[in-house]
């Protein structure tokens, strides 16, 4: 059982290949972030819905890791700074064949007009 006071649970796998909340609402994302505590995959703050930071606020889980291929950095929403975290459970990133922004078929042609 994980320590409830630890902001990271390295044993928890990611919730899926894309933003859980965008998938539920038919939305789209620019980049993906993974909650280091519960594995929730949310969209970044450049994305229209900013689900990763909303999840951090609502859940109290302050640490995310990039879920982009080749990126291993962590971010702490409380300190607003990078965080030194452990290797999390696989997979380490979204599928490399997945479109960016994504998912394919839901990104509007004028997507650049909708990012933050």
C-alpha cells in the first residue's frame, strides 16, 4: 500500500494513452501530463481544457510527469518548479504514433487559435 502523504506512487500505471477527460468529452490536446500519484493522464496547460492542472487542484496530487516521448521531467504545481522524481510504472509515454496535437480526427484545422 502506498504512503498517502507521498506525492508519488511509482507503481501506478498511466490511465491510458490520452487525456482521460478530453476522451470523455470529445476534446483534444496539445501535450499530455501524467499524475505521479494516481496515473491520471491529462492535457497540458497549452491545451484548451488544461485537464492535468485541473486534476492537480481537484485531487490534491501536485506532481506530474511529461507523458511525451523522450521527456522524463516532473513538475510540481504547488512550488511551480521542476521536481526530481523516480521512474514510474510503464508505459513511460503516449504511443509514439499518436498525432500531436491529438487525437487524430478531433483536432480542429485552426487549433493554433485555441491554445494557451
